[in-house]
């Protein structure tokens, strides 16, 4: 009955590529859905342009850290926080050209494929680390360059798209190739190591712990 009442407004939005998330969470958990799921109550959906790029930002550790500190409206019980619509609308997300979005989208595709198959967690960790670094470049380009933490110049040329017509074996081969290309890039590896040990990054995120390691 509820779906019938919303049919005239946003019923078709459920069938589009979308971001699905729960309001009260322990950590960011934005699911990129391209299969047309109809999520249950207490979850929300987001559709529109640049949706895969937005998903990569919202799931990144930098944006999660910003949101918790400045936009989440305070912790609930000290360990959870709320992704309310009104809070998310205030969260600044960089608007970049379509070409600049492609590395984020391709990395998201690798992660989605590997997590769906429940394989290669080490690959997933590397791809997530690269996304986190790219997000820092978007928000703090000058600071990242000044501290030798900038990675954007070393990433886009390496990434190959996963296409729907590919077999799982073909997709896995591409993921393996991209993982090794990123891991064996000395400049990228050096920037990631510097970032993991950077007081600047720790200051930005407001925590004393190491960020993420790949």
C-alpha cells in the first residue's frame, strides 16, 4: 500500500542506480545499488547524476571523518551517528568534471565486484586506500602536494573499466592487473606510505591512530 501511495512521486527511483543507506550507523555504509532493490524501512535512497562518484566520496574515510565532526549532529550513545537528510545536504562534496570522476567510478566497480564475489580482500583494501587518497587530494590539494601526499597524478592512467559483457574471470584479471599496477607504482606507494605516517592527515581526521594501511 505504501508503494502505491508513492507511485506518482518516486516509485521509479527505486529501479534506478542509487545509493542506499541506513540513518543510524556505527560507520559509513553507503551501498551502491544497480540491481533495482526496494530497501526496507529505516533505510533511504539517493538517485541523480554522478551517483557512483558520490558513493565513493560518502564511503571514504576522509568524508566520514568530516561528517562525524561537523555535520552529524553529535554522537548517539557515544558510538553511533545519524545520516539524516538535513545533515547530508550540508555536507560539501567537490564538483569535478566527468573525466575526473572516472578513476573514482572504476575503483568503485572493482570494489563492488570483489565484495560481491567475496574474494581478494587485499585488493579491496588497496582500492579503498587509493580512493581515500584521491578524496584528500580533492579537499586539500595544496596541502597534499606540499607534503608529498598527492596521488592523483599517478592513478587515472592505470585504470581499466569493467564492462557488463565481461565474464567474472575477465573482471578478476583486470582487478588483479590494476592492483599490481597500483602497488608497483613507486610514486604512488611512496605517497601512500607518507600519508599513513603524516601528522597532517592525523590532524585533519582528528585522531591519533594510524589511518588505513594497505
